[in-house]
């Protein structure tokens, strides 16, 4: 049996990784793995101040946690202990909690093992912060999407407006900058492009242009 195809997409908050990963996964007829959703759902389960309670507490919180993945492309469903993870994790507050627990070596080790186990079971488009550098160093194709913090805040703002949710552009810019700082500067598996990643600056590209660049990169 041939080994699973792994394509990684890393990048900072709000750059459009999920949108692109879902679309690319559909084109390749494989599941997409949102590893941010793993950190977010775990952070939500452990509670707001979990990250201040020390490594032993976080390690205990990981015991028995099981992630599973089904479906293809946009229809991929990631579950935590058999329950599909939904929109309850999609707030900037939970994003920050996730970024906080993501500084913990115990949490990173636990989720890395879970991510690698999923990658042994099936082909994946895996998106996150350390997919190409740490979790899937042998991936067939690696991408790093980037955009200025201003542009990412603007995209988030428009997204929230479309959903009819309250949004404050200045606040979003600050939240994104704080999360960027923590994700790029943590000691374990910081956000950075893998040496062999294709880096795409999406600041002035349309969704279709980014997608075409990914398709070219996968075929190339
Ligand atoms: O991609 P996201 O916004 O859903 O991720 C939420 C947080 O989870 C992010 O700020 C840092 C952490 N994260 C991580 O450290 N490593 C990953 N592979 C994915 C997410």
C-alpha cells in the first residue's frame, strides 16, 4: 500500500489557511485536518486559566483525549471524544486560550502524537503553525501562507460582518498581533516556514489566485 499523501499549510492567524486547506483537500479528494481546532477544543475543555496551572495539570488533561477525522474536503469532520467540534470554538477568546496552551511542551507533544496518528491513517491537507516544520517534516508538499497583520484583521472583520457578528477592526488588529507574537516567539515549535516550504504572500492576492498558487505547487 502506498503511504498517505500529506500536504501542509502553515501560517499566522487569519491568513486564510482553513479556506484554502478545505478547497485543496476537496480538489485532491482527501480529508483536511484543522490542527488549530484541536488546540481550541482542548483549550475550551480545560478552561480559561488551564495554561497557568503547570505542565502536570495539562498533561493530566490530555489523558484519554481522542481525536478522529472523517469526510473529505469541506465536509471533513474533526471530533473530540466522538463529538464533532463545532463553531463554539470560533471566537478570538478561545483562539487566545488555544495560543496559551500551545506554549506548553506537554500539550504540543500530546497533540503532535494525535496529528501524526491521523496522518498515518489517511492522506491529509494539514493546516496549522508547525505542520511542515515539526509534525510532518516528510510531507510531500509544504506551503506557508502569509499576509500583513492589517490585511488579516481586515479579512476577519469582513468575515464577522458577513456573519452578522459584532466586530471592531482595531480590537481585531490588536488580538491578531498579540497571538502572532506569542505563536512566533514560543520556545517549542514556533510559527515559521519550513526550509522547504513554498511561501505565498497573500496580502494582495484573491482567493482564486492563492488557490491557483497552491495547485501549481502541488503539481509542480
Ligand atoms: O489556526 P487557529 O487560529 O485556529 O489556531 C489557534 C491557536 O492554536 C494558534 O494561535 C496557536 C495554536 N496552534 C498551534 O500552536 N499549532 C498548530 N499547529 C495550530 C494551532
